[in-house]
């Protein structure tokens, strides 16, 4: 099925017959061999309805989408050891890099990184399980012809309304203003309330407490280039 950006298969990442292919992405095999904090797509699916088991303890589940190299996920897991942190990342190499950050910061008890496609989250996260949702610099897909690939969409907002607990917050940071506008427009008519919107957070501050944040890899690139990063803060009501 193709619906917005949902045009890939969420679970199968490897046909057993392909293991010996010389052009196989080495990180595909590596991410399957690492074990926790890495979760393969199949392992993530197996935690549907029982995420406490992935961390061997009950705690509020905070989810970051598109974790990249893992600065934010590992940094926030260090700031909030009382929460369970789950990163979602589609690219195999970035999953492996993220796992290294988690290990380096010693947050392997409360952080997991799942190799998974964020367009299919309802297969791994049951309704009402998400206590906090974070999206940092989602891919811009800047051309009009690419608009349907943007994750910040009515489809995403409807999924978030179902997956999030009442009182949970979405925090979006983006260098691409259309992504901020898109999420703000998409929450209209859904059980969400806008709690803050700031353009150029480097100069105007984040809508949320500054100390409760971590600068991401992409964010630091934009700061270095003197380009603005924007933020949207939304509560599930
Ligand atoms: C522009 S990068 C930002 C990375 C990181 N959040 C940061 O701020 O430094 C976007 C990230 O989202 C990931 N991504 C893109 N589409 C995705 C999808 N459908 N599911 C999961 N991750 C995705 C990319 O692989 C990439 O790591």
C-alpha cells in the first residue's frame, strides 16, 4: 500500500538468501548482531503492548523519531534516567552509531534504538503508550513534488493522537519552516493544543525549558552556519 510516505515494507530487512551478497550494507548485518540497545524491526514489533519488557522495568516511554547519530537520544536518556527512551531510525549505519553513543554515555539501561520505518509506528507502539514524542530535523523533502514524503503530515498527527497519552508533549525542532507549519496545521481538529512556537530558537530560546533539551547533530550544523532552527511544542489533550 502507498499512503503518504508509506511505500516501504516495515519489517523485512534481509532475505536469508542475500546474506552473502558482496554489495550488502555491512551495517545491515552488524545491527542484527549487536543486541540491546539495538532492536531490529522484528524485535521492535515483538514489544508491541509490552514495552516495559524491552527495558526490564516499567517507566514512561519517551520516543524520538529519526534519531540519526544519537546525540539527542543518549543525552536525554542521561538527563532523564527515570524515563524509558526509544529511538526510531531507518538507516542501519545510524542505528549502529546511535548504539555506540548510548553505550558511551552509559545509558544502556534506559535507552533503546530500533531500526524501523517511522511511517509504520502503529505496528510497534500500541495506543496510549507514548508519554513524550520528539522529532528533530525531520527530512525536509523541500520540493513540492516530494511533499507527500514529509513525515510531518495529517497521517502522522492522527497516529500521534492515538499513540500519545493525555498530557504528553510533542517537541519538534526543524531548520525547515514548512515542517513546523505542516505539523501545526495537521493538529487542527485533533485532541492537541499548541503550547509554543518559536522561530530561530538560537536567538529566541526554546518553547520548553532550555536545560531540558540536547542540541542534535543537524542542529549544531545549522547553528555553525548561522541558519535558524525553529520549534513547535504541542500537548495531547
Ligand atoms: C535530517 S536527519 C536528522 C537526524 C537527527 N535527528 C539530528 O537532528 O541530528 C533525519 C533522520 O531521520 C531518519 N529518517 C528519515 N526517514 C525516516 C523514517 N521513515 N523512519 C525512521 N527514520 C527516518 C534519517 O535516516 C535521519 O537519520
